[in-house]
């Protein structure tokens, strides 16, 4: 056999080796994540239920899903161990202090001028994008007169019944 006939088999075996290697890494990461569970940490099950870990044993986890609701799950049923901030945000709707993370809406707070940008722009006439009122239309008769003159120049349209034979 030549190298050309063996090359597809070698490539196939190499691809299978790489795929199984990445699957083993993911599986090991999941086992490590489940081993990090401690009582009091928030988790999400593979079914999408959020709960707090109450007890951890060899193969099972006792979860507190609410007042008076304790559920026994297999460790393999835990999809993710959540950080405290993420668990509180999802379950209780409590946001952590985002004051330090806020980006200003405009660049005026980043400049050293004490004069606001609105005061500098107040010298210019504001642009009105709104619909004009009827009284504004009456003040501009030149457009209306031009439209009427154009309408008079065009031939009148008829039904075709009158003098067309």
C-alpha cells in the first residue's frame, strides 16, 4: 500500500482523536464544576430550575427551591454553578452596584469645561422636525399659489364618455 491510500485513514483517525479529546476536556470541566458545589451556592439544573444548594453528598445534591421546598437531585443534573451576583440577579432581581461600570451618555462629562454643551449650542436656531400647523401653511401662500397655477395648466381628465368617438 502506498502513502496516498493510507492518507485518508490517517486524517480520519486524527480527526476522531481531536474530537474525543475536546469532549473529554468538557466532561472534566463539568465534573470539576460539580465538585465545587458547596452548601449555600446557587445552581441551575439541566431542566432550567434555579435553586440553592443545601447539602452535597457523594452522588446527590439536596436543593432548596423555595420556602419549605427541598428537592433531591443527582449531581449530574446540575447544569451550572452560578456566582452569587448572577444568582441574585436572576432569582431575586437584585442588581449589584453598577455605578462604577456606567459609561456616560455624552462626552460632556469627560471634558474639563464647566460650561454644558447645551448652553454653547443655544446660540443656533433650533431645527423643527414637527408637522406644520394650518396657520403656518396659511403664512406661506407662495406654495399654494404655485400649486394652483400648475393645476390650471394641466388638461382636465374625463371619464372618456363625453366627446371621444
